[in-house]
C-alpha cells in the first residue's frame, strides 16, 4: 500500500506563488508515475501536471509556463511550483501515484497521465485559494 500526503496549499493573491509538496511512503516502486490533479469549486477534477520516474514531465495547457512539476527522489517527494497564480487556479489539489513494470511506459510517456483512472493511489488534498 502507498500513502500520499500533500501540503503547501494556502490563500494567496492573484499573481502570487505557491509550492505544493506530496510525500510518498509505503510500498513504492522504482518505476512509477505521479500526477497533480485539482478540483475547482463546482467543477470536475482536472489534470494539472504529470511526472514519471525517468524524469519525463508535462503540464496541462492551462498551466504551462506557470506551473512546474519536479521530484526529489531522496525525499520521496513530488513538488508543484505554481507561479503567476490566477483565480481560476483555485481548488483542492490532489497528488496521485501509480507504479508500472520496468518493461512498460510511464503514464507521461504513454500519454495517459491526465486520466484519473490511471492512478491507484491518491492523497487527501491541499486547498489552494487565489483571490
């Protein structure tokens, strides 16, 4: 079993910055995919950024150029650096995790990172409010 704990959410003004963290623990794998999703108030959950254990990374078009996803393997932590925040970035942000066979592609390279059903493990979320 894998546990994910997000942190770093806060209330900020438009144009501000935040860095979200997701600490992974438990029965992890050396080959894995992770992603950040968010659920804006009154809207459906949407993918924000994805990261594979080989370093492949991507972001949704709506955040490209403003958000950056990265990982510190030594700390078992995934980050989401968010700059130039807008009101529409408001929402609950969730971290997701899935592992895959070394013979397979991660979700970023396979193009499936933006599908929630690709991930088996989820954190409880951290709230981001931009006003």
